[in-house]
């Protein structure tokens, strides 16, 4: 995905991604120190899965939003999404309603 970033900001964005990756690891370790002894590993697992669940939900809603607007820019975004997932097109078509894209 990094090849799609502008070359002028690519290095800065990579550094920011790596920074938050390591901060997330430290935060997870600190959460484990306090949550596991008191509540157990199951609560830690649920709390750890919460952010990606929220992101996945927001991405699903945004794909539906782009499909319903049907403008040129949104069509380009959909084309980009489908080109990223071209190996998993059958899965993507299950996520996006076929009626929204007018696929027969």
C-alpha cells in the first residue's frame, strides 16, 4: 500500500505508522499487566479486538455510502477497493450488495 503514497510524504507516514505500532504494543503490554490478573485473559482479548471491530464496521459503512452516491469520484474509489481485493472478489461482493452496484 505504501506505493500509493506520494513520495514526498512517504517516509514521514512510514515513521508515524511504526511509531504507533510500537506504542500500541506497549499499551497492550500495560493493559495485560493490569487486566489479566484481575479479570482474566478473556476480557483482555475482547478489549484488544474492540478497535479493529470499530474500524471494520466503519469501513463497511463507508463502502455502502460510496455505492449509494454513484458519483465519478466514488466510482474511482470503488474501482480502487475492488482492484485491491481482486483475488477475493467473491468475498467483496458478499459484503457489498449487488443491487447497489447494478451487477446482474
